[in-house]
């Protein structure tokens, strides 16, 4: 017999502005659960100031202390967290619907019509190769209708050529955006988060590997850690997250491999630490470039192995540009594969005719700070 959804997630809202609200989650465990939950908290714009995680491998208990906003939709947040827990698995957004239908999103174009309606173009490929059939198209429609409801005004599927979904960048820009070298300030001027320190201890626990992290806090910090562990198929048995001295974070994580054993293979451990350090130093990458006579802003972030991208990136890009009175002429979202990694690429064409002249360095810095939550 399952547990009631009200018992899976309990949210205790703060009574005083500025004090953290407490979110308690009690549910069956699974690899990547922490990543999925932190992704939802990030999507709702919540700042995690403290966290406790414990699990026996079958059942887990998580507590997050979060700072919300006056307009935080707590009821909707609870619903999303319940849906993400293993006991509840129904789809709740378009991306999840397409993922469950084994349809891969290759590219997205977003635009607003003069009457205020939003038109989203999803360029997809069907792993079953059945989108040309009426039955498959009707199946997709029914799933989307159930997920979106009356908000979906129209729906259509058309066949396009492979050139439409291509996400090309110049070789120099690609080298800048997708390079694995994030040591210090990149030669290209890409921003990085400083003071990242990661220590490993295999002697403290006979059953676990301890990862101790000290770093600067940023928006989605726990998500970046959790998605890295999820990609490496690593489980967290116990964890603690605290913020000290303003923006400095200390995180202790007792981890095991998927077989329940500590990590003794030095090559696996080094690969994990290298990836983790890179993700904490540079979870997103921001660069400005010329596109003919126009200026284009490029933002990239890694995609989870599950195919999920980072939430709220385009929202934060638009917010940053709005704060410096810079207009967006057009925007598109695509994906780029380099080596064994897939990246989400946001291309934003700046409308400089309707904006005051602003140095590119200021635009890059404002977008970076907003994406990192350092406003």
C-alpha cells in the first residue's frame, strides 16, 4: 500500500519575511532523486540555504531550508515535488511527455505574436520512426492535451529537413563554449565561479566515500552537484549542506556506487571529481559574438544524460537583458553534441536599434550574474 501524497511532501512556510521555509520529503529512494528535486526547487526560483539528506538505499528523508519569493506558488511546488518522487510518476510538462513517448527534442524556437500569444516550435525526432503515421500523431496529441489542457490553442506536426535542426557555431566559438578547460579565468574571458575546493576521504567510513566541497554559492548549486552524481550513477547515502560567511558553502556527502559500495577505483574517483569541479566552476557559459551586423548572445549549459536541460535559463537571460534595457529581437534554443557530452545552446539576437549602447562586457556580466543568482 502506498503513502498519501500529503505525507510525501510537507511544506512549512516561514512566518517572517526573510526566514527560510522548510520542505520535508519522505519517499522511496532512487538514483538521481536529489537531482530531480533540486531541479524543481531551482525551477521555482527558490534559494536553498541548508539541506539534510539521509537514506538507507530504499527509503530517503530529505529536508530543505529554502528562501522563497512573495509570489511563490507553494501548492503547485508541492504538487511538482510529489510528482517527482518515485511513488508518483505522471507527466507534468511537455518535455516530460515527449521524453516518455521516446521523442527527442533537437531544437526549440520561441516567439511571441503581435496579439501576445506564444508560439513554440519543437524540432523533434521519433526514436520509433512513427511520426508519419496518423496513430502516432494522435497519440502525441492526446498526451500533450492531457498535460497542457486548454492552454494549447493549436497543434500540428510537419516534416522538415535535417538542416532545420542544425545548431552550428564557428570553430573558435565552439572551442570557447564547449572546452573542458575551466581552470581559472578562461583565456576567452568566460566567467567562472572561484574558490572551488573538493576533498575526498575514503578512511572515515567503511561503507561510504566522503566528498567534502567548499565553494561559492550560486543558483542551482545543489542541482549541479546532484545531476553530476546522477550522470555518474552515484547514490548519496547521507548529506549536509550549509552556507557560512555569506556566500560560502560547505557540503559533506557520503556516497556509494550503484552496487552499494564505496568508490575505490582511483580513475573513477578522479573522473568524478574533475567533472564535479568543472560543473561548479562553470555551470553555464556566456559569450557575445558578431552575427553579421548584429550582436548575438550565446549561453550554453550541459544536458543531463537523461536528456533534461537546465530550467529557467531563458527566463534569467530575458530578465538580465531587461534590467539593462536591452531588447531581444529573436531567440532560439538548440542542442550541440561534442565528444560524449550534449549541451543546450541559447542564441539570443540583440536588438541594438531600440536599446541604449551598452558594452558587451556589461551584457555578459549581467547575464552571468543573473544566471548564477548573484543579483
